[in-house]
C-alpha cells in the first residue's frame, strides 16, 4: 500500500473545523479529532446522539441514517 491509499483526504473548507453543521450526504465523512471535542449526530428519525473524541481519534460517519453532524466543541479535520 502506498501513502496515497493510507493518507487522510482533506479539501478546502474541511481543515481545522470548530463550528458548523454538515447535512447529508456531505456529513457522511471521516472526522479526525485535532483537539478534544464533541460531535452531535442527528439521525433520519430525528433522534440525536453525541460522540466525544480526544485528539487523534477518528470516526467514520458513513451511515445513510445520519442526516446531519454538528461540531459542538473541539477541532476536526473532515475527509
């Protein structure tokens, strides 16, 4: 495997994110925690849940049931 398959993809507007809400399908990405924080997920049935992360953690929020992801606190790179 080369570095290209193992690298974290980032793009304009997805680096060092500290606030904001992304909606589906744009929210269904990998979130890499730079500074400890919380993501709030809203699902298709309108229920919500939070994910607490520390620096270095990453989560893949690729589920089609996730309607939106809000950065509640912390700093995240999104790829």
